C-alpha cells in the first residue's frame, strides 16, 4: 500500500494524474479514510490490469478483440488449440482469485460499511418493475421454443417483477412474486423519440417495429425508443437479475437494511461475477475435453429460409437484450433490437411515463450543478 501511495503522490507531483482526474469533488458519501482509499485504488489498478487480460482471454475464443461476436455466425472465428485453452484456464484462475478475494469483498465491505446509509435510503431506485431474460443455458435445446434462448436450463432464470409499493420500499426479496416473461407483451413507443410510426400508431411490438427517423419532430428528445412490458417501464440489468433469481447475498443485504438502487446494483453485479467465475472452470474443462477429441468449430453455416420470423433473447451483462427478424425471399426484411440501454435510458412513453433512468434521478440531491456527483453515481450504477 505504501508503494501505491508513493506512486500516486509521484504522479500528482508530476502533473500526470490520469485516470484519476478529472474527478468529481467528494461529498458525505465518499470514502475518505486514507488507508481504505489507498487499498481501493490499488485494487482498481489491479482491475485495470485484469481487464486487459480478459480481452486476451476473449481473443483466444473469438480470434480478435474488440470483435462483433454477435455479428459472426456462431459468434467465433477462432479454432483454439489445447494449449490455448490451457492458457485460457490459467488466466481464468487469476480472474477468479481477484473476484473472490478482492472485488466481491470490496463491494460487501463498502456496501455494508460507509455506503449502507446511502443504500438504506433507496438512493437511485426506479419504480420497482424488473425484467430479466434467461442467461447462460446449461443444456441443449429440448424443444423448438428453447432455440430463442440458446438452449435450456439457464444458469440465471428470466422473469418479471412488478412494483408492490412505493419506489425503493422493497425490503424482502425472498417473498417477491416472480412471473414468467410473456414476450408478446413487449412494445416500443416513439412519442418522444426522433422516429415516426404510421399515422395513429403509438406503440408496436418489436416484430412489427419501424425505425423511420424524424429529426425535426416536435417534443422529441431521444434517439432511443421507449420499451414497455405490459405497458410498464422495466429496469433491466444486474439488480433485475438478482431480484428475479433471489440471490442469497442480495436477500441478506436487504434484510440488513439495504434497498433497491445504486448500491444494490453494484452488489448484484459483483455476485453475478462470482457465480460465473465459479462455473467457468467447468466450462473451460469441457472445452478442453472436446478439443482433445477433435477440432472445435466456431462457425456453423445455416441455410437462410425463404421466409420466416424469429427472435433471440439473452440477458446480456447490462440486461435484457432481444433481437427480432423477418426474412422474405432469403433476405432480411425487418430487423429490430431492444437492447438494455433502450430499456433503462429510454424516454417517456405515449402516456408520459418516465423510463428507469429518469425515475432513478427523481429526488437525487444536486447541491452544486457543476459537481453533479449523485447524477453520475446513479447512471453509472446501471452499466
């Protein structure tokens, strides 16, 4: 820690303070204990190093990073060797040690410590509607309906939670009613977006979606549409996934006084990382076994049907992600995506109802408009 402290002091003295500046002026909820700050900064620097290594790990499987995995049939262009997969496993163990021994303990220490008053206030909570799609299927498709989810038996279940009280008032996740997702209930409005729908149409299901720009539209203020589930705005992402799956660590946090909002989102994200880290070694070992038996084929070409409609959904790290496609004469006729940022950052709908970002900012104190640290805390907690 002394070495880290000396390094930072040296950078400040030399006027080379990136990436620590520019910064927002600390407030009452900022951690100020020198030893704690030094420890967390050292962990941040370690996280940056491991982020670079994680990109290397991805390149072992996809061929190159950054790489549009979802745009390549099958998602991968590489055919890794056994040696490459063994290197991947070694790096995964390194990531696991950081998540288990540094990242999650840090989040728990800060969340139950200096930030518990912030968490108990429900700071940054939305109206309490949550949506999660299935994530990380552990089995092959058992039926045609499983194809849209990439397989069966997902590690993280999908589901819907509708608000049962005032914003930020949820105190017991274990008893929350989880409803199955009805994908027919998803719509998008463009009333306050720079797009036009056909005359008289206020909302459309993504399978029928239209994306026609109108940059001169009166009253519009966003390039995002306004997604709704059963006419309600929905928060998606780590907290939604945690509530739908009733993470034990999140249940305990709420019992200790934590509530929906900024701190609970960070805790959910850390728990998800830890859960995936624990399962990942088994996935890699399975890949190694498969590679020992023969080459791994990352791309499997499929014939494009003459006509058809389809959808694929996935709970991406940032939240619920859905793609809808229509094919006519072997060509894509319409392709619509409803992505996590659209769910969370979308504008008001045709009824004037705010989206999750806008809901979460209501009541956030901003005593200094030149130092809007609370706005930043809330928005960054989503993503």
